[in-house]
C-alpha cells in the first residue's frame, strides 16, 4: 500500500480518515468488551478451538491464550488507529488480525456451527455468518483507511504511552475478571453466585435476568433427560413452583427435538441456546442439570443424580436468601 500523496482528492482523504476512526473505535470497543467479560469470551474462544479439531486436552490452554492476547491486542490497535500512530505496523497488524477473524468465522460458517461470534463480548450477539459479512466490510474499511487516510495528522495528546496505557487497562480487566474465577473455568459457568450474562435464548419471551426460574440443561438424545420429563411435568403443574425453562443446543427444527416433544409432551418451556453457551453451562458435567435462577443469579445447582424435591424447590424460590 502506498501512502497518501498531495494529489489524493480531498474527498478520498476524508473517507480514509473516517474509515480509520471508525475502525479504531471498533477495535477499541471489541477489545474492552472482551476484557470486561473474559469468562464469556473464554467459552466463545473454546468453541472456535473445537472447530479446528484441536485435541480436547489443549482447549483450556488455547482458550486462556486467546483471553489474554486478543483483548489487549485489539485495544492497543484501536488506540493506534485512532491516533494514526505507527501506520507501518499498526495497519498491517490490524489487517492480519481481521484476516484471522475472517478465516475463523468463515470456517465456522462453513461448518454450520451454532456458536456465538464473540466479536464484541456480551454487547452484541452474532452468528458466524453475520460476523463474516461484518468482518469483510471492516476489512474494506481498513484497506480504504490504509490507502487513502492521511498520515500527517496525529493528535498530540495521543502518544505511545496512551497505546501502552490502554493495553495495560485491558490486561488488568482480564486479570481481575479471569484469575479469581478459575474454578468456573475448570468446571462450568453454572455455579451458585454466578450472574448469567450473554446467554441468548431462542424464545425472546423468556428473560432469565428478571424473576425466578428453574433451569434445566438437557439433550433430546439423552436417556436420563427423557426419564426426567414426567417429574418436570409434575413440577410444572405444582402450585408455587417457579417456571421451568429447559435449554438445549439443538436447532429448533431438529428432528430429534421434534420427536422428543412428540413422545414426551413436556409441559414447560423449551429453548435453544448456542453451542458456546452450552459449553459454559455443561463443561465437564453430564445432563440433565438443574439450577435455580433468581433475577439472573444462579442460587442453587443440582446434578442428574441429586434432584431436589418439589417442596424444597418451592421453599427456595420463596426465600430471599436462596
């Protein structure tokens, strides 16, 4: 890419500058969003690692590498682009990073993977296909900014220290949000005290952040899950029981799900979540799993071999100290 010359039309220079500012803000927001919710981003990164056929024992290490590198790199690049600082390395690095994202989201889209993009943490949910289109558009903006954006103006208040400082802030956010939660990472995100964030259900009428719910994680191909349906149906008709929401990762039009519903006639809500969220809630555990959720916070969790009684559930759901 050649640098802008004095003969570049002013409108092209303006377009290049606008594209540079837009991409700088985009990288900065994406990096800070990942750093603010590092656990959520960890599970989204794990989903992409799985698609690359990496051995399962290596998933945690690669997920941790992504959590510590990408948020810091994106925030640093965002400030560098905004400041028009060190164009000779900031633009190629940004283009290379975006090229990596295009390759990953393209591969996920080709595999028809039902996972979260992870591009902007919990701010925006995107499928791999939607993310691929956005990444291609952003690549075009980066190329326009590199080719036509002026390199003459750099804000005096933005220096190398600013780039380093913002990168350090992102790393601190990751450290604060990631290291104390090592037990969640080693087990799953379904633990008492955890606030459920970034989980998108196929049924928009269900809002887990408000009210009390009994959450079930199940698979329509799981024998234990099928055997639990009569008990859950009884609970669903028991006065005082919180609403039951059963979550799975199968497509709504799945034949397995259709057969499950046809044969067992569940009397409670069933909703699809992404593969990334499924991993967050079931990692290293079997299913079905149950959780009592109050205003988005997980209060109790039960595995398939320790299901509670209806009376106990009713008492917990009515107790402020549950």
